[in-house]
C-alpha cells in the first residue's frame, strides 16, 4: 500500500482529491456534508483519475509477487 500512496502523491492525485473534497464541502455547506456524502461524490472521480502508469506498475508488482510465491 505504501507504494500506491507514494505514487499517488508523486503524480499529484492526492492534492487533486483534496481540492475536489474542499470544493464539494464549499459548494454544499460545511454543516450539510457528511463523510458518506463526500465519499459517494468523490470516489468515482478518484478511481477514474488514477494514472494508468500507477495502475500498470501496481499490476506488475502483483504479478511478480504471484510468480514468486507460486514456485
């Protein structure tokens, strides 16, 4: 998980998600937003915006791990 976190910080994804969250809270009013509302609104955007390079690197690490434990 640390690798994923590191890569997402490096590519600016974390800052982008922070900005989206702040905009959502600002638009809806701080007292009118629950954590569930925020998660429901931001999750699809967050998943869609993960760079392909991060996905590919993670997939390669998973494949390498699976090969190593299979032998």
